[in-house]
């Protein structure tokens, strides 16, 4: 099983798009996307220096465009799983078929501008806390009035909030931990970004998403999201919510992913995966940074690629498992019964507790595809629906 990952802010490097412009149609595509994003992506990805591409309003659409541009040269129909870190989740949503590329680029432009504006309202920032006991690190972050904005696994938790509180955390680090200030504009993925979330929600309300054509993992909890409307809501909420990349990597392991491609600018997520998913079952990884890496990426897809596990959703209307665990159907539901949209039809018992499984549409429960105490994987079909009420 193969996964494609889309990186987030902080992974960009000066000139990283330069070699991609040699490919036929690449520059024209970037100029079209520039009109949608409201920033000129071509000079940003080729000639701009590190300071220019650190600007949140510019960086976010640039990263989404880079990922989508590279993915156009891969046989994505053989990719089973997509996931993205922070703004990279917009790219992953497009690769999963939830959003057209144009919608993903437009949302990235809005998201970047509005988050930059929110950062300017008051002085905030972020710092990586490396090492230490995770519970002690989280307790220290809370004690200083900060927020755990990113939990990236591999002994890395990112704290975010007021600058003076970050200074106090650095002066009094948790035991066996180091605190490193990050060069970012503000406290992303915290309540400080509430104005940006509201602005993004107003734009997203005009988009009609599709349901994913492959397994799409959510930053919120690492769960496989099968319904486009739910994913769009999560993309908006993600602006103020923590990024749980640790849980996304846990789901990759639960799914038995054997191959991973990180889209450009690649390296950050590959490094996290290598440190977290070790041992004989560790996935083979290709970092796709230039067109010269395309043959290796295509070879990995040829050897590890497989049809998406819930592709039947394209032929049958199914409800799938959001997480790995054991399934328990609702006691009062039987085949032939009617369901309403949003109705809880059961839950998956996970290591983090029970996760509700809900019907995304109204209809008739024609068949249970999993039964009580069956072990299930994220994206696995649990029930088949037929017809609208």
C-alpha cells in the first residue's frame, strides 16, 4: 500500500521550483494558479530568497501549488492514501479528489492571507519542544498558558502562543527537553487564528466538495475521512486546531503502508516518518524534490501501489471506518432499517477511546459489511446504504 504526503509551511527552500519549470506546461499552470492565489508563484518558487518565501501569505499557496504540480506527473490512480501536514492538507484533499486543484489553490491563498493578518493582531509565535516526557511537555505548555499547536511525533511537540510565555518556557524547559524558537509569523493552529478561520469558512461555504476517491487522513485525529463535506469542515477548523501528525503516522502504520512519496519540497515529513516508523516493517520512502526524482517515485508506485481500499464508495454508497480498532454497530439498527444523515450507526473502539461512525446521507441500511468486534482499518467499508429518503 502506498501513501503520498504533502508537506506544510517551513519545508520551503529558495529556488525549489526552478527545475520543475522545464517540464512542458508547468509555467503556464503556475501562472494560472497565481491568478487564483493572488500571488505570483513563478518568481516566488524560483528567484525569491528565504525571507520572501517565509511570508505566510505567499508560502501557503506556493507549497500547495508545488505539491499539485509534481503530482500531475505521477500515476495517482495507483495511490491508496493521501495526507498533508497543515496547509499541505489542502493539497492532499485535491489529490484525493475532494477538491479541484483550483479550489485548493484558492483556499490556500485565502488561508495564507488571513493567517498572516491574524498574526499581525498581537505578538505571538511558536517553539519546538524536542525530547522530554510527552505528558510533562504538555503539562509545561499548559502551565505557561501556551497551546500544543503541532504534535509531530518522534519526540517533537510545537508550543504556540504569546511571545513572553514562549520565553518563559525556554527559560524553564521540561526535564530532558530542548526548546527551539521557530521563525514563524505567529501562533498557528491556536485560538489566535480565529479571525482567519472565520474568513476561510466564508469562502469555503461556496465550494461543493466530492467524497474522496482514496483514503484521506485528517490532521485532526489521523482518521480516514470518507465524506467531502466533513473534510471541508475539518480543513476550515484546522486553522485553529492542533495538527496531530503523530496520529496520521500511527494510521499509516495501522494501514500497513509499505511505500511513501513525499511531494516537493520534500524531506521534513520523510524525516518524521523515518524516526517514528522504524523496524523491519518501516515503509520505503522516496523524497520527490526535482523531476530527476520522478523515475524513482514511479518505480515505488509500481511496486507498492494498489487500488484504494474504499474505492467501492464510487459504485456503492458506503460508510467507512474513521480509525483503526474494533467495530461495534448500534444495537437498535438492523439491515433494512432507515437512516438519516448524521445518524450514529456504531463506533470504533480505538486506543484513544471510542470514535463514532455516522451516516453521511439518508437511506436504507442494506447490508452490514463489518460486524460486532470485527477488527477494522481506517477507510474500511462498514455498512452499505441504498437510496435516498
